[in-house]
């Protein structure tokens, strides 16, 4: 089954059970995608970092009303050697996951 987390605010951790769920599952790294990159996605990434998680932004799986806002937000989050988060395109992530799982693709 899937886990569903309803978020009442901008970030995924605000007034939700998301933190407890991730900790109970021994998850340390998360992949982030979503809309309104400069608001909800950024809030969730910063909240994750503050709670000790290692976020990876799937850069081509985010969106904004303004492309320049999307780009600037991702640039800010990965600045200074990925101080807040890492970023990669979905094709790179899929290839890396395939290698990690033993796929030859």
C-alpha cells in the first residue's frame, strides 16, 4: 500500500505525520518533486534538511508559474556544495537507481 500524507500548509512536515513516517521506515534520503517550486517544494526541502534528511530535488519534475523562479530556487537550494539539497534530472536518477538495483539499463 501507499502512504498518504495530507499537508495543511506549504511544507510536507508542517502539522503532518510525515517525519514520524519517514523515521519509522528508517528513511534518511528523500527525492522531491512537485509544483510551485519556490513555495511548497522549497519549504518541504528546507524542512527535510532541518530534520536531518538528505533531500534530492528531481529538477525536471518541479514546476512554477515562472520558469526563472523554478531555476533560481533550485540554484539557491543546491548552492555552496549542496548545503540544503542535491539536484539531478529524472533520467540521471532512474539510471542511478537501476545501477543500484542491479539493472543493466
